[in-house]
C-alpha cells in the first residue's frame, strides 16, 4: 500500500511594524482610561460633564459589580 503525502501549508506569523503597534497600544490605553473614568470615577455630581447623571445611571450596575463605591 502506498500513501500519498500532500504538502501542508506553512503558517507564517503576522509581522506588525513598530509604528503600527505603538499606535494600537496608545489607542487601547486611551479607550481603557476613558472606560475606567466613566465606570470608576464619574459620580454624576462631580462629573467633568456637569451635573448630568446619564452616564452614571448607565454604568450604575457595572460600577457595583466591579466593586466601586457609588453612593
């Protein structure tokens, strides 16, 4: 019995230039800091956006779930 071997495709790694990876890293950090601010810091009454409680109420349950004090 003879077996026919088929060539397997060789996987090549994705090469990302340093400039693009730095751009992705900075963007990710900025988005993470914005999410942290809105969930962990923004209290509504002392908000950067005035006394608007919309953001506070939108993330209210997530704030308690993650252990941030709220009221």
